């Protein structure tokens, strides 16, 4: 089969690889119909996540048709159309029982590697380095889905792939980022980053009752989508002093909660950017935490900083004095996708949410190298790349009835 493989820093290629097969009784094989590139894939592409090997199959946002199930999977049938959550979770362990699926204790066969870096291991993740299990990803024609009796969500035929695909990751991720803010009616929420995660965080913050959302980025097309998602105000961080403007907009107090939807590759001009870039390049600092610093400083006392952006290792010059003295609560995590899929699907079915508005580029799998490059460099106003492997006939297309 064909699959998108990591070939080194800044290089991906479409390669012929062996088809996956059922390894364990609880596996299923899914024929992928649609898959997308995530901001997290860019951290792999740019070489900031260790333990990527040449030939690793990428991709953790995917959906498709079940073509085979192991003897331990009784809730899925061949032919079911499913969206697959990006963390792999067993459904039975300490964390799964508490619905903290991205912390599953049984799905990362390389847990000892992660423990060395983080103390404990998170769940396994599709296509996301050997640190999180070395699983083959879903930017491929077929994928093996472990614990398939727990993760995949069957979706109705009435909805298009483009409407439900993002249940696999970025929609629940934006939702969890907003939920972590403990929003009270009328709160002001600031969101750094208007990529797919930030856009869904904005939309979710509004659904959860935020009075005002302030969106921060530098690309006009992304700020435009932020307004469409519900942000009352947009801030171009290249034009103004973000900390100053947030103070001004909140009577000096600061936003009630701040969402970091940027992560370890934050871009900032000036001395502090140079400092982080150099330290990151020299491996003295694994992540560039410019947005995290700003969010902590901007947040009102007693507020929440919700971190959806991915960080991998160590950050420098963290204003922890501000966290302590302002009584800030920091919440973070890989998303517990399984927890949110069903309720978000209901919102899509009812028409309350249409996640497809983030898509700017629809490509074939063969065009993956181009897709990665465009998304990485934010060229051609690229916000989200989707690879469509099997175009579905549009369910909305009228049936033509011959007149005679
Ligand atoms: P993206 O690359 O499309 O978006 C990132 C955005 O941040 C860009 O629009 C960029 O212009 C903006 N940005 C960069 N520097 C900034 C700054 N200083 N101030 C404000 N904005 C800035 O990526 P995405 O798909 O939206 O993902 C965003 C982050 O979320 C990534 O770190 C990704 O790894 C992470 N993520 C986390 C989870 C999770 O489970 N927690 C899931 C999916 C993605
Ligand atoms: Zn992702
Ligand atoms: Zn588990």
C-alpha cells in the first residue's frame, strides 16, 4: 500500500510499504478514506520530537471503513464507517476508567523511553514517534487500529468525511482546551494561535458561554477564520504589544483564562525569539515557550492557563513566580479524545457545529510532500490540509428522475 513516510527533517515521501494485518485479537484494519496533517505533525517534520526513524508512517487524524476485525472486537463490523481517536487506549486501566484516555497505561509498548524523559508515559499515539509507541500512522491507505473495541466511533452516512474527520483530534482538542478554562458566563478568554486547534478552541469557548474571545495570530486569513469561529476581537501580535493590549481590553486585570494553541515552535521576533531559537538549535532547550510565557503573564490573578499546544521537553525562563504569586492554574494534556467524540458528533449532527470550515486544501495522498511544505510555511493561505483517498459521492446530490 501507499503511505506517507518520515524521511528526515523537512522531508516526507509517499512510499510503498507492506499492508498492515491483525496482530492482536482487539485490532481492526481500517481502509482510510480521509486523513489530515496536524500542527503536531509539523513538530515531527521540523525534527523537534526525538525517536523518529526514516520510514516511519505519519498521521494521527484519519477515518475510513472497517475492512477486517480481530476476534476480540464485537462492536464493529466490516463495512462500518469510523473516525479513529489519535490516542490509543485500552479502556480498562486506571486512567481509561477515569476517562483520561491519553494517559492509558497499556498502549505504549515503549513506555520505558517516555518514563526516562517525563517520569511516566502517556498513551500510545498513531504515527507519533517511538516515544509514544512507534505505531504506524493513518496517512496511508490502510491502518491497523489496536483496541478497536474502544476507540473508533461509527459515524452516520448522512455526514460527509470533511464534517466528521476532525473528531479524531483537533475538534476535541480545541474543545478540551476551552473546557479546561472553567468558563463562567461572560468570561474573557484569550487564545494564542488561530490554526485548527485555536479555531476550535474559540468556537468551543463561545459554546461554553464565554462573553468575549480575543484571538491572537499574525496571518490575516487565520484571524479572519477566528472571527468566523466567534472571536469578538482579533490581535495581530506583530502589530501591537500583546500584553499591553490584553490589559487595555480587560480594564487592567487580564483575561479570565488564556489558551496556548501554539506550542513548542512559537514564533516571536526580537531578542527573546533569537534566545529560544539558538538554545533550541543547540539542544540546550527543547521547546520555544514564548507563548506560554506570555499567557502566564497576561492571565488575570486566579485565572487558568490552558495549554493545548504540544511541548516535548524542557523550557527555559518560565515565569513561575507569576504562576505562584498570581495563583494561576495550569491545565494541559494530550486530548482525551474518546471522552468528547460522541457529544461533539451530536453537535455536528444537529447542525450546531460544522468543523469543515477550517479546510483550505484538499489533496491526494501522493501530494503529501507539497501539503506538508505548504502547511509548514503557511503558504497559499493554508490552514488545514486534508488528503481525500476515496471521494464519496455527495449525499446531498439530488437523484435525477428521467422525465419520460
Ligand atoms: P498550526 O501550525 O496550524 O497553528 C499554529 C498557529 O500558531 C499558527 O497560526 C501560527 O501563526 C501561530 N503562532 C505562532 N507563534 C505565535 C505567537 N507568538 N503568538 C500567537 N500565535 C502564534 O497548528 P495546529 O494544528 O493549530 O496546532 C497547534 C498546536 O496544538 C500544536 O503545538 C500542536 O502540536 C498542538 N496539538 C495538541 C493536541 C493535544 O492533544 N494537546 C492535539 C492537536 C494539536
Ligand atoms: Zn494532532
Ligand atoms: Zn487504558
